[in-house]
């Protein structure tokens, strides 16, 4: 009984804020679009005193039939994967530096990693527009030095998109990696050195493999929000690049096709559960 | 004596304002089992880490077979270390843990397989090759750590509290095994421990460290029977310390104990000078009722407290001079109840004059 009372609040919380929204999303995804507010018919109606099924799988079917959505999906996953990969490459030396720093230095260094979060998300992304646009700082410097005659088109490119993503999500990769490296028993690295391993071999055979769960956590923490990211691709990315976040936004607000938007959101959720499951299997392996 | 295997010359190490080692010199012979004994902060673990190369000395030299190791990084030193936490690689199997050092030497697969099998057989771990460290018991982990550090056949193995993480029941047996492995491999072992019984039982020579200095270095019996200083006498076997003054006749008068001591040899001090005498608790005998109190090496007092220790009783006796003596009585005897007056006596050989 006590156990039940203790567990009830977290379960209730999960039910209310995780399970219920997903179920509502799934319900809208199975509904038929309609004119009116809200712009869909509930999938289960009430007729002559008993419930009747009036939904359809048409929206889900559209996702598989029209490769517009599949392409947006693949593009999003690729952008998210590249962002997460780049973040990890940059985060690893940072995390190693923080973990190897004197204990009194670690907290200030971690605070520096988190420093960008002290400004709003939009100003940080907007700052890149100022830096990268044709009349921006980067082009100004390049032209001022005489390196280029014409402004180089930097903004609205895949590169600008990746720069924005990496800048926004880098701390999410640094933090779990730092934690994993700090958890590592220094005696393990000493034992490897004692058995004849050079500093590089110690890193390759002990430090790196044992930091992999932290790297996987960092990858996912970047990959998952990056896959659904809407603001950064809209502001910095090439206009023709349709990512899932953008497509979702358009279906929802431009086309007012809530069932299709919901179906898309559910599909994204399912697609992201897969890497999480993989990560859990990696974690379970000691 | 032959050239020593390991030689420390005036090794000093500071950590900030604290001195871990203070001009320490020590020699270890080939194939010898040496125990470094001391309390926490005595510098014994620092000594191991200096020899392994994880710390650099502030002054002094460390020589192995006459070669100066001081500037060499750990992976270029031909010594091995067994860590207190064992430091087994959690992501590698038992086989790969033991093979780790051999792979770094670039040996062939067949040779590695043979040497690992041989090493695991020595500590009866055949069939465990595929297990991960977390699938082993504490005793098995200890044995994997031991052979992992021995498989490269180092001339010197450093052991940091090798039995420290084991249950009391497993310690003695594992200690005997450690001794057997040491004899079989003929490597020199330098073991750090805070457990005096472990040091006395396993080592050929025991080095007692006190505040970064060598208090005494010698075979276990010598340390136990002839401790040089108060610290060694107190640390090994918790001896009673009797403070006295040498009298004109060569006897040592101890007012705090209310007795006079006759040494088996002439006292190392002149008459009138102060001398501390160590007296082992198990060398003291309880006199029978009616037995006359000898004129020297005897004292009377009141039995204050008793504790049963299985193999014997530990008694605290308050002497007439005020000092309390620790006395170990054999278990078969039924001691008088606390509060009874008792008379104690001991042989002249039991009195050990100390240097400080």
C-alpha cells in the first residue's frame, strides 16, 4: 500500500504528460480531416447510443505513399546524425580536458561550456545570420583582406545549418562525456601503463572504450532534438531543404491538416525510439 | 651481499606542505618478499607509486638492478604493480585482462595463449577465460589481478594491500597462496600493508615506516623480538612500554609500574639515564596465589578488565605505580574475576630496551 502511494505520483505524472499526449497525437493521426475547429473528426464517434469507428489510416498511408515525407525524414536523420557526429568530435577533447583538469578548475570549465545557454536560443541562432550573410562579418573580413572580390554565399547552406546545430547542441554532448570520463577509475589507466601501454595505447584500449556509453548518451542527446529541429534549419539552412520539423510545421499551420501532421509526429517518435533502444542495450552491457 | 635488485637512495616526496617520504633509503634483494608496514600517512603507498613511476620523487634515486629508473615513465619500467582495487579492465574478459601486458610486448598469438593459460592454471582459474571481471568473486578477481601483473615475468612485483579487499576468512588462505606464487615465480615482492599479522606472516623482511622514514627493517622475528623504537614496539604486537631510569646496580627502576627490571644484558645507558623498556603482553605470567613475588621483573596490581579472545584472555592490570599493563593469558586458564589483586612476573629476556 505504501509502495503504491509512493509510486502513484510519478506514474500519474508520466500518464498525464507523456502517455496522454502521445495517445491524443495517435488519435488525431487516425482521424479524418474536416472543416471546422478542430479541423478533424474524432476517430471514434457516438451514434445511436454506441461508439462507431469513423477514423481512417489515410494519413499514415500518405506518409508511405508520397516520398516527399520519406525524403524529409531521411534528410532530417542525416542532418541529425551529422550534427551529433560533429558535436561528439568537438566534445571529446573538451570533455577530456575538463575531466583531466585540476578538481578546482572543473566547475569553472563546465560553466564555460554552459555559458551559451545564458543567452536565448533565438539570439544565438540569429547571431549566425549576422556573421554569415553576404554583408556579414565573415564576408566583410574576407573581402577586406582581399581574399575574395564578391561575397561568398555562406548563409542558407548545409554548412550554415550544421554550424548552427553544432553550436546549439554542443553542451549536450560535452556533459555526458565528461561525466563518463570522470567516472573512470584512474587506477585502470595506471594499470594499463604499468603493463607496458604507451599513453596513446592507454587511451585506445582503456579510456576510449570505457567512455563509449557516455559518447552514445551524448550522441543521442544531440541526435534526438536535432532530428525534429525546426528553428535552425528555417533560419540558417537552404530553403529547398525540407526537414521533418519544417514539414510538420507546414502541415499543421499552413495546410491545417492535423491528422497528417500528427501521423508525421508519431512516425518521428517511433523512428527515434529505435536509437534509444540500441543505446539501452549498450548501457546494459557493463 | 650481492647487488640488490631494488635500491632507494634518499628518496623524498612532498605533497604540498605534507611530507610523504623523508629521505628514505631501502634495499630489496632478488626473490625477496618485503612488507612495507605502516599506518595511514606513513608513506608506504607513495613508495610503491614512486617505484612504479606514477609519481616522481622530489629528491633521491630509485635504482633497479643498478639502473636509474627515476626519469622513466611507468610503461617503460620493468616492474609490475597489483592495485588495491585490482583495477581489472571491466570491458575485457579474464583472458584479455591477463593477455594485456603480453600484447603490449607484441608477442605472437600462440605464445600469448600459452602464457595466459599457464598463468591462469597457476591460480586455478582454468575455464574462466571468457568471464568478465564482474562475473567473478572477490577472491577470483584478486587472483586475476595477481597473474595479470606477473604474466610478463617482472623481476619485481609491487602489491598495494593485496589482501585488503578480501573477507577475513579468505585472507589467510590467500596469503599462503601469495607466498606460494612468489616462490614459484621467484620474483621479488614488495607488499604494502597496514596489517602487522599479514606482514609478519608473509614477508622475509619487514620495513616499518613512520612518517615517511624507515623506523626499522629486518626479518619478522627480529622486529618482533627486538623492536628498536617505541613506535615499532607499539605497532607490532602492541607491547607495553615501561619508562624507567638505570640504577647504580644496572637495574632499571620504573616508578610508574612500581617495579624494578633486570635486563638479560647490560643496559645500553649509563646509571642515572632514562630508558624505555618494551614488554610483550604474552611474555607476562600470572603468579599463583601464595607464590612469592620475585624482587625484580615482577609487579603487583589489580585486575581491572578481562576480554576473551578465543585463543586467550586479554587482561588489563592496574599496577601499584599507576600504569596499566596489557597481559595475554592462555585460554585454558580461568582467570580471577575483575577487581582481584594479582601478581605478575616475567623473565629477564622479555625486557627489551628501546633506542628512544
